[in-house]
């Protein structure tokens, strides 16, 4: 819970009286909270809930007595969807990154050229796939998250389209499993995803897909652009969106990836 990055779901007006704090957003969203001295610290706490800082940071600014009360209130406000988790972009921090490129296929080979050891720098793991081994991608994503490192996935294993994932942060926003579960929900044959995952877990082989050289060039450019954006103080919002490249006409579209509250990997939160 303390690693959540809470933000208010709506632009609430905060009204206070002795021992009372009311949150009002339009005519339909009204919440009343009561407690001794609540008006002295809760409005300031809610004002800081922008999705940028963790709940642990916010609670650290309160007294021990206030902290216990705040935890109960925040849990209630999450349950009422007054508070939600901030987007990954809100947690973005500009820094230099090293990179580790793993995987298979032509895109992987191109990205590995010129990669130097950069000891001491935080690292982005870039996993490139020319096949549908989602089990390996989940394992790589999970390892990056445990290490506290960002993760980027690029794949043309789907054959008719290719993907460059959002930059997955270890402590905010969706994870790769959230993305994969969204693919499965939208698929006309969702059971295939379970079969592919089981196939990979059993160590079975996957047939590699071919992709046009011009498409590889575009994927290479997108990955390099995202790695450069990750180091900026004010990156493009597209850094945290899924890019989809269609093989038929080379059209590129972007899509927001949502946190899956039932995700078994990140549990819609972070450990």
C-alpha cells in the first residue's frame, strides 16, 4: 500500500469545519470525513496527492497518531475511487541510463551494436522478441521490477504487427503483465495466450517471425527515441504509451496502457 502514488480522481473542492473535511466535485461526488482535528492536516495531505510521490512519502510528514488515521482514510478513499494511482508519467524522474539489450531477432542485433558497459548507472532492460514467448517476457519484466529498473519490450512476433511497449517503471504505472492481460481480453481467442504461456514455461521452442527491413528500421528508431526520452526532465507523453506498427501499411498508432487492478504480477500496485 505504501508504494502507491495516490492522486485525486476528480478536481475536488475541499471544505473544512472543526473536525470535518468535505470533498465536493460537481453535484454528484460528495464525501464527508470526520475526526478530531482532521481539518488541520488532511486538506494538506490531499493537496499533495498528485500521483508523483509515494504514499510512504506523504505519511512520513505526519505524526504517528495522524499516520494511523490517514492510512484508514486513504484506504477508504481508494475503495470509493476518490483516490486512484497516479500514471507512470507522474512518477518520471530524469536520469542517465545504461541499457541491457536481450532477446532475439534482427532488432535485437541492431540494438546491441555499440552498447557499452556503463557501471554505476541505473539500467533499462530492453527485451526484443521475434516470437511469441510471453513467458520469457514476463520473467524479464519481473526481474527488472525486483531490481528497481525500468523495462522496455519490443516485439514483431505477432507477424502482422509489431509493438514497442511503454517504458515500464518498477514502482509506478502498469507492468508488462498488465499489457499482456489487456491483449488477452481483446483477443477473439484468449485461450491461445494461456497455451503460449504454458508452452514457454515448459521450455518449448517458438517459430520466429519475419518482418520487413523497413519495419525493423522503424522499430529501431522508436526504441532509441524512447530510451532518449527516458533521460529527459519533460519527456513526451508517448514514452508511456504502447506503439503499434502495422505491417500492411506501416501505420503507427499509440495506445494508453492501464494498470490492471487484478494483475498477478504487480497486483495493480507494487510490492
